[in-house]
C-alpha cells in the first residue's frame, strides 16, 4: 500500500518589544531556557545533550486509537545567515531552528501499529527588525506519513484525512500558543533579570 501523508503549516508574526540591554538574540542563545519556556513540564521532558531533549507529548486521539508520542527534539542557534532554514531572510542576525530527529509511538499494539511511520517537524523562530519596529516571526511545519494497518484501511480516505489534518492542526496550534504566550512571557522575565543585574 502507498503511504498516507498529511501535513500542516503555521506561522507567527507578532510585535516584539526588545530592550537594548536584553535583545531577543541574547535570549535565543540560552537554548535550555527557550526549551523550558515552551515545555515547562519537567516530568515529561529530559535533556539528552547540549541541544537535544526528549519530550513525552500529550496523547493524540486518532479514530479509536490513543497514542503517546515520544519525540527527541533538537534546538540549534544559527547566526550570520549560515545554514538558515528555508524562508528565513539572510539579514536576520540570529535564528533558532527546531527539528524532531527521533520519535516513538507508545500505546499501540502490533495489530494497529502503522508500518513505515514517519513524523516530520521543522520550525524556526527569530526577531525581524525593520527600522524602529521588531517582530517575532516563526514558522512550523508538521507532517506524518504511514502505511495504514489493515484494521484502519477500511475507513474511507476523506474521513481519515479530516481526522489526521485536525489532529495535526491542534498540534501546531498548541506549539504556536507556546511561542506566542509562554515564550514571550519568559522573554519579558529575561529582560527584567538583565536590567536588574545592571542596576
């Protein structure tokens, strides 16, 4: 059977209020802090090395199945236009690239396990400065591809597609909320800490 592939993409573009003494670029350099702002639940995350973390994600419902994805995520800080992700302008001073490099689906038995399963997540986050204005910009693309087990192959394709796309949409919206809410809140805290240290 041909693999079924579903994908969802989302972008962020909101005002960012920087301080000259605590730029967003400085904040992005602290990868553990950036990760913790997006994934604050310590019980569900574990640091593997300098730029990789393992995250136990919230369960995903798909038809009559419930799966618990476990992902290994890599955060890389890049600067001066070197090896920037597609879509990021070369004049951006610093960008954090988010990538899922390994995954596992827990909670499925062998009968309903999809074969040839792959999960792709790629994202980027950066400050774009134009004149006196700075905006927080980001993009996230998530895709899944798998060969359906026989037990699911009977479900009509349009129903499978609707469900898969709504699951993906919820996941990327959740990531966007983490950036727009938690990350900006933590950056405000970072600015306060820096200014307090100067005083």
